[in-house]
C-alpha cells in the first residue's frame, strides 16, 4: 500500500502504512442542526497528530447558497478568525473576518433549497495539531459547488485558544444540514 | 475503532505515449476517490479533461479559480461534455500535476461532486469544483485531451467512510 496521507494540495509524497485512519462517520438520515465529534482527546489524542474531515453537504437554507461553519470545544465567543479566497464563476475575490463566533470552512459553497436537485457541496478540512496545548489551532479547507450556483473557495481559519480540541461542531448558517449529508473524520499520525 | 484507509486501487506509469488513460472496474466499497496525476504532454500541448463511466453527454458542470502570475481568473461552465483539469493547457515538455477528489462516488442518492487542484509548473495554479449530473455510481474514470508522454503517472486511492 502506498500513501499520500495529508493535504488537499499535496501532489505527491508518501508515508508509512496505517498513517491515515478513518475514525468516525456521520451520515444524516434526517435533517439536523449540526454534527459533532466529541471526546477526541481521550479517544484519539495520543495516536494522531492531525485531523481531516471530508464532507459532502447540502442545507435547507432558502436560496441557492449556504455557509458551513465549525466550532471547537463548544466555544461560541469571539475566538475565531478566517480568510476565504473565492472563485465566483466570474471573478476572484477574498474576504477576511476576525473576532467571530465560529470558523467558516465553506463560503457560499453549500447548496440551499433553490440549488440544483441532488447537488451537494464538497468540503475537505484539515485541522493541524489539534491536540497540542502549546499553540493556537489552525485550520484550512477547500470547498466548492457547481450547480445553479457556482462557487469555489480556499479557506484558512484560526481558533484563538491554546486549548486542545476535544469536540468539533459543524453547522450551516441559519439552516439545517439535510439528509444524505455526510461527515467523515480521519486521523493522521505524525 | 479506527480503520486504516487511503488504499491504492490502481497505478499507471506510461511506458509509451497514450492519447487517454482509463481506470475501470472501480469497486464501490469506499467513500471517496482520490486520483493523483503527474503528467507530461507530448506535442501538441495537452489540455487534459475528465469523464466518468464513458459518459460524454452534456452532464458536467464546473467552476474554477486560477492564478497566472499576477492575473486571477474565475469562470463557470454548465452542461459540458467533460471537466478540464486545467483550462490553460500544458505546454509540450512541461510537467503538471492534478489531484482529483470525488466525494461519495458510489452513492446513488446524489450527483457526484469533485474538488480538483491543478498545477502547471511554469504556468498557473487552479482549483476547480465539479459536478457530474448523475446519481449513478462511478465505476470508471477516463482522462483525455492530447497525448500523455512516457513517465506520466496516475494513481487512484480509495478512502473509506
């Protein structure tokens, strides 16, 4: 077995067998306000260095586009910052926010109720060193959708806390995540 | 219980030039597919594109953003017959790479979403979100669009869900 275990930009590389493990998957059978992965420190903290979440998502937000957000440790204060580099289908733009109550890991790239039927947004999110308590935790993601609404974005985010990440919560802004959306979390050894 | 994944399903290294590369008989036991390409065009310039399940109908949609040394471009395409990996094309003798990630490729309840990153060593970087407008499971992937030179590699991985 040959592995290229980490990073959506990686074009080549390798690693030892068993460096990239599926930890948990949630596939929604009914609409839900959020999806969470918890008890991460005690369950995975000693075995893995990085985490990756691979998502395929649709929301019930009215309109064509939606936003996917993420929080750590149930912290909903102004502890987050993020940047988005966006391709809108007609131009390239960037946005940035500080002192936010969550991180944006998919910017306008989650289909809403008016988007093409059966279209889902794809999101690949890397969480770097989530179990290190000596530095703030950083996140990067690549997200996109091609439907009646088109958007692609490369995102970076910061959890302005040195606390190790024990719980991850993912939600769509002002809407539910709809049935058939899927979230899988992977551990990457260091 | 953690499950080791990211398994190599197929590996090709071209020993002679080829006008296309097809990876068939893809089993449906994984959640996502990741296809890593490192390709070298033969003259004339290569403009590789992707189709799945031998479908050349107008069922492909994509949006891209690209940086070309000081110029940024975004465009969207609807009802196309394929998805370009790099719309700028690759010049003869250059080396380019692409990573194609297909989510829930074996599902039958959603269209197939793709995230593609492409790098042309002397030219540009591009990210693309694509959709194949079908709920059919993907069982084959074909890359076409010119001539792939000796040394081109295509490695397909399966990621469990």
